[in-house]
């Protein structure tokens, strides 16, 4: 039965719709009337390959992905992409600039929270002598005394390199509750206008924790957008990549010119050439994600969910503002930089009074779980 489920606020793998889980349980027994369960069927069967193609078109249509971009599926989560984006984009740069020495190559990182910080650290590990430039570190713009990731910095703070191999940012910082605004007029929007307007920009975005909750601004201007499925659209095990086709390069040709060799499974070309079926994919994760996206489409797609999410975050932040006025809670993130997806706040109260514990117990009594986590 599905009626004994609680309200799950967990920011890790997120709650999946009960109707999808019920349908998926049937699919475990019998996938699309093949008489074979989804976990047993060959990933090369015509039924499954058609399912993958349909998943691609569900994403393409709902996010309005232009034909300039491929949609690829892989495994290894967001963390694997911290490495893959570096290796593929360094290979691309090597092919474009065979004469440049590694030390002359720069990768630009916008650091606005724990995840982009981690991605920049991986770029340093894999740089092979190239430089990693911190375009901006939002801790330098923190309002808090103990400098923290609590804001999106003002546009004037960004210094991009003249010709970087990649420019990296994380749209929604899950741990810190900081997110770029999608309103281009907002001071907390991504400064697209500071990037060159007349060439293909190597812009890479981690959308792991906000994927498909609303349209992606300037999607077509991105080189790579990636997201692990598990936050918003399915179970862990599936990673979605939207890659501009000029970034799907022959990594072996680049290695011959001195680029770092790219493991076969991290190469976007491997994924593209095999239609994302180079090896056995996470069949079940792909299946459930397909069911979630079919349901999204029926309900009105990304525009419908954008409106729903706008209302949800509006209500939650309204309550928090009221709570703050009463001295019951403390918001952590600067106004305008707050995430729609991960709402971080402290429950305050009299010194040593155990207010947070009482809040969590009250929530639990009302069937709400997963509220305690990061902050
Ligand atoms: N990027 C963001 C924004 C995340 O929230 C996470 C995980 O929480 C990751 C990357 C890492 O993703 P994964 O656990 O799929 O490797």
C-alpha cells in the first residue's frame, strides 16, 4: 500500500511520486508486456532501447534542448562529472590550441558553495599543470562573521579569464541553500552578459539539485549541463548530460597532442557514439526516471512545475520570514540568493532550550521526516 508513506523532506534522494512507484513495481514483474521484468531485460532489447530514446525526447521537449546539443546518459553521479568535464574540456582545448603549453591553459571556477568548491578541487587534481582560476569565491562576500557560502556574489566581483578551457558554476548549492536567480534583472543571476557573446563559450553547469524544477536560462549557451537524477527525477544511478556537440571530441586524438588520456567511460564521444549504451546502464534508474518524466509531461511539463515550485518556495519562505520576525527561526542565506529547492534555516529559541529538538519532534508527529540534515 502507499498510504503509510510519510512526507519526506530529504535533500538526498528525493521522494518519488507514489503512482510512479506503484507502476514501477509492476514493471519489475513485467516491463511493457514483454513478460520480462525491467531488472532482467536486456538493455539491447528493442523495448528498452526505445524507452531510452523516449526518455531523451521527454527531456528535450520539456527543457527545450536545441539540436545543437546531445542528451547523454551515464552513471557515476555528479561526482563523476567533476572529473569528466575537466578531461573532456581539456581535450577539446588541446585540439583547438595544439601549440599551447599546459601551464598556459586556464580553467575558470565560480565557487558559491561546497559542491562547486569540490569540483574545483577535482580540477586541480586532474589539471596536468593547467591553472585553476577562482573567478569568485562567495565566502569573500559573506554577510556572516564566520565567512560562509551564504550568497551569490554581485556581478562586479567576477573576473573571467580571456580564453579559458572551461567556465564552471553550480546552479543550486544543495548544502548551502544558495541558488542563482533566473531573473536576468536580479543581482543574484548568473552574469551571462560578462561572457563573450560572439563565440562558443565553454560554460559548464552543475544542475544536480535543481534539474527540471524550472526552465534552464540560456540553455543553448552552455557547453555542458549535467545532473544526477536522484534529487528530482528518479533513483540514484542515472546521470543526465546535455552536451553541445562541439564538446564531444576525439579524446584519443587530443591525447596524441599531449592532452591527458581520458578513461573510455568518461569520454563524451564514447557515450554519444553508443547512444549512451556503451556498457550496461542503470536500467532500473532509467526506467523510473522515464515514468516520472511521462507523469511530468501529463501534468503540464516544466512550466507547470515551475509555477508549482514558485508557489511552494513562496509559502515556505513566507513562514520563515514570519518565524524570523518572531525570533523562532534564523534564515542563513542572503535575500535573493535563496534556493527554491533546499531551504536552510536554524531553529532558534531560548539558550539551551532544545528548540530544534522540539521542532523536529513536532514535525515527526505530523508525519514529516528528513528535516534535520545539513543545517
Ligand atoms: N552537485 C550537487 C549540486 C549535489 O547536490 C551533489 C550531491 O548531493 C553532487 C554534485 C554530487 O552528486 P552525486 O552524489 O550524484 O555524485
